[in-house]
């Protein structure tokens, strides 16, 4: 399976075509995401939206365009076999939800989503589309199988003025043009993907050095609207040597970095940073926050030096009141102010223990706040030093 990122998927749609479907503007934006790639699974997605777009003839409407690709294999199925099986199962599910035939609802309902009949298409190895009306408007989704890839392209929306919805022909044509481009892109071979942007700053070796092996990721999410955001997430899990059938546990968890570019102004990065600092102070003073399902308590906020212009750390512990026997979920968060941006570094999981259950040196994995905070601070310092 070739590597793919959300950014690569975005660039598969020419700017001219994309802008004819979803224009840029004050109320528009783009989101891209890349799943943490493994040998057995790869995922990526890209989407555009504009909430107040001139869709022609003076009509103002809401339009969204999204594309996603995924491929995976299992112990019993190759990626191509999995794609064939999943495609057919999904198609059966989409056929079952049809409740509009020949332009009339067949389920006797007057509200709720309305799904039209499947239309066979000629993209990739197999493809079809389904047009539907829901809370988000009238949309067409194209489903494609291309080798090991399952591809989805969706386009549509609703109107604020004029007719309530765009025409079915309009959304089907738009989704079809995008589906054709994405299918062509995923039919290509590709070299090794090179990450760009904030998520490329830290290497797996740096993270493993601060914590422990093994690291998977990062998965990447981005939004380039008025407030630009990037989220990078890594999964950590220490490998445990064990014999077949032996019960074991491993220390590990999730490392997450969230970069937000607030821009200038009175409600910019400094305001947001100070607001969060006061929020955690308030949560600590009131003994935590929560409801009948979860309750989170916060240790006193710690001011930090050497990380951006300002920084603080907070350790939290979340429990479920209805499940007193469950171990708490613990997390350390470091938040830094860097110019017009705030950067959050969080680790949630365990730092010590693990091994073969029942062995003489076995220790149940636990979270040590000092160890976690030291590791996160080390990575935060390296990240901020290279943040452009």
C-alpha cells in the first residue's frame, strides 16, 4: 500500500475545480488529517467548507466537499481482499437504507434523512453513488474501490436564500468530478511520504528517548480557517517479551501536541493562554469538575520557565464514579505561549511497570506524574526550539 497524507489528498484536487465547488472566504476553511500509518493500515482525509458562499444567481449557500481514503489488511486477508469484502458489505448496507424510489418516499415518514437509489459508476475497479437529504442538506456520496483502497468523495449542502437545496444534478456532477481525480491519484505509485509542518519536528527516536519504545505515528489533523490549528498524536507502547499464551501488560499511552495560531487582537494568544490558566486554577479550587459519568480533579497549576514566553503544567486524574474499581486515567498537560500561538503538550497513560503477569518482577503499569512531566517538558523544549 502506497503512503498517503491528508495534504497529498488535498492537492489531488486542482484549485480551479475545488474553488468551483467550494470557494475560499471568511466563512470557509480546510481540514486535513492523516491516520497513524502502519504496515497494515493507512488512512487520510481532506475537506473544505464555506458557510456563506455565493453559489450563483445571487443565491447564498452552504457547501462542503470531503474526500477520504483508507486501506488495510488483516492476518487472514490481503489489502485487496479486505477492500473487496468491505466494499460489498458497505454497499449492501447502503442499499438497505434506500427509502426514496422514483422521487417518492417509501417508508411512510415525512421527516428524517431520505436516501435515494444507488447509481452504478465507472471509477476504479468498482464504484457507485447515493444521493441523500439530511440535516446538512442535499449531498451525493461516491464510493470507490481502487486496488487496496476504499475511497469516498462527498459534495453538497443547502441554500440560505432561494431554493432550499442545490439540485441533485449539481451535487452528483461535483462529487463525480472529484471522485475521478482522487481515483486517478490513488492509482499512482508514490515514494516515501515526508511529513511537513509542526508534526515533522519531533522524530520517533526523540519521543522514545523521552519515554520508551515503541512509538507509532504521528496521526495528523489540521484546520486552516481563520484560526489555524494542527494536532499531532503518537501512540506509545513498550514491547513486552512473552511466550505465546502468556498474559502481559505494557506501559504506554498517547502523546498529543496541539498548535493553535490565534492571530493578533485582544482575543489572541495571550488572552487565550491566560484564560486557560485561570480555568485550571478554578477547577483545582472547586475540587474538580464532572458529572455522574466522569469526575476530573486537577493538581495545583505549576508555572514553568524556559518554554516560550510563558508556560504552565497541570496534572489531572479522571475517574468514573459508577466504576470505583477502575484505575483513574491520568494526564500531564504543558501549555506554552509562543507569539501569536499557543501550544499544548499532553501525555495520558502509564510510565512505569508492565511485563508478564505473574512473573516475579511484574508490576502493574502506573502513571508517575514527575516522570511524565519530565518527559513531556523535554519534548516541549525540543519542539518549541524548532517551531517556525
